[in-house]
């Protein structure tokens, strides 16, 4: 999946993607009435990095894996894991993964 396809998913779900400078992170999703993904493009240097960040933030949306800054670290880790899991499913389709594993040396 490419960046345009991920952006189309966000548009379909009515998720705004906003360029926003952040001190400690490159991307963040916030759900408060409507859902927004904030991306700090000044810290994102490649298309691959942008794709990984955007897909992970969409993973938070699809798996409802949100947390607050006051959340327990174990809870945060679980929510991050869930979001990354969605990202992996989208970025690495099962058939391609299966083919790569079966063709390895």
C-alpha cells in the first residue's frame, strides 16, 4: 500500500491529516469529536517513514487503540502494539509475506 492509498483511507473515514510541529513525536492521532492525525513533516524525511507513521496512526483508529498522556505504560504499550499490528497487516499483505518466506535462502 502506498501513501496515496493510506491518505484515501483517511479521507474516506473523514480523518483530517494536519501538518503540525511537535516536540517529542513525529505523528499523533487525536479523537475528540472528530478524528485528526497530526504529522510533523519537518521530522519525516522519507516516503517510507511517512507511510509507516500514517499507517500506524490509522491502526490506532481502526483498532480504537487510543490512550492519554496519563495512561499507564503497560496500557500504552498494548495500544501501540495493536496499532502497529494493523499497520503490518496493511503494509505487508499476507500473500507477499508468505511468498517472501517460502523464497528465502
